[in-house]
């Protein structure tokens, strides 16, 4: 009995050492919004462009009804990730380590393995540039793809090194990519050939429309899981939201500092340990605005991503499915060029390949940035002696390591299999996160918060629904693969 009491006391004291500071004022929607748009733009580089069009092009509307639930399931998880960071200023990984050190280390190792292959997104973008330029002349399609993939990595790496505040570069670029992508896809969807298919397509959102048009291939189970996982940001990618919130400087993260560029940026002190809201009389009203912001920013990412994915699925159903065209191997972004070609001819094909190259290769940029942040943050938390070096020094160290590793893994296989490998590993985290977030936000953190900052029952039930859905998907996937 005494042992149990001591254990409970230890749990309750996990946040006792944190300082108390006032909740910063809400700066206005135009200033605060951003992480959700980055979330949306990053998600555009996988599920929207590659796997959902593949599933629709091959199996028609059979699995389309899974798309909307797959996107909405991420809302409760994303909100809880954002809630922890906005209330403490700390990264979500810091929270997981506070929850249990060994659990945090396990997630760290799993996360590290899952991101060894994200260089595949640069080579996937290279498929578009290779098809567009056929340069270098005389090289194989694979060689041209890798050439453009490595070129894009070098360009983005230089941009990071020359930036002031690194997050500001990421947000500005991702906003442009999101705008171009949505505008281009919307224009293509308004063409008569595509609009003619829209009524039948809409029916598929509510359930399978008739029998499956071709025999199910068990090898597509991983592709379907990848499509569902990446209907937004699945796996460990969803944790990026915490780091974008933190460097955006929203709510309690305003007390933490930001990572700056080594060339033009001025060094800023970035702390690892956060602060909890104090008893300032203005705090309840301020947190109410931040809580509303969190819901809106999350929905901007999810709904924007859903809208984009629906458009690519409609285009795949109207243009690829009737012809049996499937994106595969080193043509992941080439087959879909018919999306724009239907409306603009060869000019449309050219524009699509440019857009595809941009939002596939910018996936490498945003992922390299976020994973480097995570690695630097975790090292600072787990190994106090590492704090002799600033967080940004560790950030650039890991950025260099990740650039080398992903450049090597790009040589191992075509982009598709590498992306699927990352998705399967990351899905393990997707199943775990709802449970960990419930324990962290509702059982460990909540007792240290004022009543007005504690999460409610509705959020708790939504998180439970997400967990059960992801658990069911994991079991179904194992059943299909094994049996």
C-alpha cells in the first residue's frame, strides 16, 4: 500500500518543478494561424498525391468511404498534442518522457527508425522533374529521378542554412505550396470530363458502390494502410504539430525561444523545460481564446487536407480509373499529370509536374526540419550534459546526419516501397499515441492545471474513439497480411 502511494505521489509530482507564468495574449487569427497550414501542405506530399489516387484508380470507389473517417480520426489526437504544448510550452516528446522515461526512449527509437526512409519523398518529387526535363540526357529514368531528388535536397538545405528563423521559412514556403496545390487541383476538377463523374463519386463517400471492380491483391494491404495513415499526418508525423506550435510562439510556447539560422539568424536561447499557467486573473479568458484557436487551426489542417485529397481522388476516378492507369515505381507523380492535361493539354501536364515536384520535395524539407527538431529536443531532455551546446547546434548536427542518411536510403529502392515502410512503422505509434495522450493530459498534467485549463469529457471520448478505430485498423491489417 505504501509502495502504491509513493508511486502515485511520484506521478503527481512530475510537473511540480515547472515554473508559473501568465498565458500570453492571443495576437489575432492572422498572426496565430500557421501550424495547421503547414500540417496540410506537408500531408499533400503522400496520401493525396500517391496512395489515395492509386487505390481509387485500381479499385474505383470501393474504399473511398474510409477517407473522411480517416481524416477526422486525427482531430482528437492532434488537439491533445497541441493542448499539451500550448499549456506547458514543452514539446510533446518531452511530455512522453515525463510520462515515463523508458516509454519515451522506446518511442524515440521507433521514431528514428521510421524516418530513415523519408528521403523517398525527394526521389518521388524527382520522378516529376525527370519526366518534365528528361535531364540529364542519356541517363536512365531512375538515374534522372535520383539526380533531381538530390538537387532538391541541396536547394532546400541551403535555404534552411540561409534562413533567419527556420520555422518562418517553413511556414512561408508551405503556405505557397498549399495555395498552388489547392488552386491547381480545383481548376482541374471544374473541367467537364471531371464534373461528369462527380455525382457517382459522391455516392462512394457513403459506402462501397457495387462489387469490387477487380480482384483484391493482398500486396495492396500496406498501400491501403498507408493511404489511411497518411490521410493527413499519421504515425510520428502527427507529432510535428507540437514542434511547429512551439516555434510559432503560440500561448505558453512564447516563453521558450526559437531556433534560428546559422548565417543570418541571431542566436536565441531555447529552453527545454516549460512553464504552467499562473493565477493571473486574465488567464481564463486568454486560454479560452487559445483553446478555440487550437480547434480552428487543427481543423484548417484536417479539412484542407481532406478537401485536397477528395479532389485528387475525384480526378483519379474520372481520369485514371477508366483507363486502368496506376502510379507506381519511378512514375509516382507522372501518371497523375493527366489531372491537369485534361484541362490545359501539354501546358497542364507541365504545370502539374512542377507542382508535384514542389509539394513532394517540400515534404523532405518539412520532415528534415521537424525530425531534426525532435532529435535535438530529445537529446537535450534525456542527457543534461548535452545542454552545454545550444539546441540549435544539435538541430544543425542532426540536420546534417539526416541529410546523409536519407541520401543513402534513396538508393535502396523506388520511392513507393520506402514510403510504405515508413508508414507501417509509424502506424505502431498511431495506435499508441491516444493512450499516451490520455494518460499525459488527463491523468498526469490535469491535476497541476487550474480548473479552467483542464480538458473536458467530450475530448476524452473523442480520443477513445480514435484509439479504438486505430486499434481495429491495426488488427485488420495484421489479419490480411498474415492470413
